[in-house]
C-alpha cells in the first residue's frame, strides 16, 4: 500500500508543472458580461421576503404609492383627452394638464428600486421620462456638473471664451490613453479611449486624432447644435496679448434624448486640427462648446488662415446662437512637449503631400531643422 501511494505522489509531482503551465496560459473568461444596455439584467431584491420586516414594509409602501400616482395619472390623461377634443379647447388648461401629467409619470416610478437600479447600472432608457429625470438629476446633483463648472470658472473660460455658460446637456470627452505612461507601467501599447476629467492635463500625442464625444441629452425633440473646439491662449506677439484659434467646427448637429452616442460624422465641415501649444507658453485651455441653434444655419468652411483670431462672440452674434438655451461644454489643458513637433510636421505636410512625395526624405531632414521659434510663435497651420 505504501509503494502505491509513493508512486502516485511521484507521478502527480511530474504532472503538476504541466498542469500549472496550462492553467496560467489559459485566458480567464468571466461567467457573464458586465451589465449594459447590450447585456441587461433584472433587479433582484437583496433580501428575501421575511428576512427584515422593515424592508418588506418599505417596499410595500413604495409600490402602493406608485399605484396611487399611476391611477391619478390615468384620470388626468382621460381629462386631457376630453379637453383636447372639446369644440373650443382651453390651450392654457391643456398645457397645465400636460405639465402635471409629466410630473405624475415620473413620480409614479422614480422611487421604485428596480427603476433606480437599472439607471445606475447603465441601462437607462432615454425614451422614458423617469429614466431621463434620474440621469439628469444624477448629473446635476452628484458632482459631475459642479466639477465642470468649477474648472470653467476657476480657469476663466468664462468670461475669456464666452460671457456666460449654463449647460443643459451632459457632454463627455474621451481620448486615447497616454502611450508613454502605458509602457512605463508595463501595459500593452494598444490604447483604449479613456474618459477625460474636466480641466485635466493631456499630452499632445493623445489629441492627434479627434476625440469621441458622448452626450446625455434631456429633451425628446431634435434640436440643432454647433460644435466648436477653441484655444484662447495662442500668443499674439504683435499686440502683446492672446488670440483664439479655431481647431474644429461642425454646425447643424441634430441631438435629442434618443440620439446615439458617441456623436457620428463630426469632421465633415471645418476639419479637426490637433492641439499644438506653443513652446514657452503657459498651459492652453482647450474648450469644447456645443452651442444651441434656433434653426438650421449655413456656415462657410473656415480656411486655415481664417482660424487665427477667431471671435467666438462675433460667431454667436452672426448666427444667432442662443447661450441662454444651455448646450454643452468641456475643457482640458495642454502644454508643449516634444510630441508637438510630430503634430506640427504631420499637419503642415498634409496640404503639401504631392510636393513631399517628390522631395522624399530630404523634406523630412529639412523639417528636423525647424527652429523652436517657429513652433513658439505660430500655430501649425
């Protein structure tokens, strides 16, 4: 018996390294994907019935209140339909009943734990009033809007860029993660787009390509917006001050609560030119604005020369954009580093590809002798 056990032990020791190697190389597969709109899940109460009487009574009270409000909403809806079909409908009464009906529809569901859980776990249905209400309330009351407005006012985006700003939609920006930091941390060089915090510093190599813009819009009707990406900190040495450079412009962007995110087809007008802060200057405040339009507008494409000295206020006045209607805003900061040279070369040569194809590598060698004063005193295009 002893010899049999010894043989089994030695055999298992020989097989153990192979098994461990196989285990390490096998990729880990989660049991199920993360919760999302594509992979939704249902809410399950955390406590079984009867475990905690207070919890059971609280759920009972919430459901009773919900049913009472739904019944009131049904009665109001019937009265509203009756008023609409009257020979001489009272428009003011109809408007007031529609307003109250919208409030009742939200109140009848807003406290249900399954509704709140669904929204908090990224499964909000923006076609429903209650989900829009919860998403907007979280944006306004849980710190994201406050953080944005704090950065905008601390760094004087208001009033340097626009005289006032009252965002009505949640605008989020993503850029690729910094490649050098990923390599320093021993991570793969394959980068993902990461959410940018308002006012944070980005590296110029992260912003070579246009960002992805995500929105949470809270109105159900489709409205038009104009996108602007601005740098108000470009040196104007002739006048001893600063001027604004227009990096990106896209008018007539249709947005509603049901619009897909990120926003598509964003580079079909005045195309994106990457941020390129000048050497020796303080940080640059790159500001994204989504300005509400009153109607469809016709805006000519801005040439590269017309981007210098761009006046946001004149643009708003010319096209009758409505700052009081809200819109969206975002900002981040950048300073010069060696990657600006790459941005400078790539975009300067974009319009002269045919000439560079003839000169070949000689053009690149000439480019490397470009003095830093060229980068310090002028924008790249």
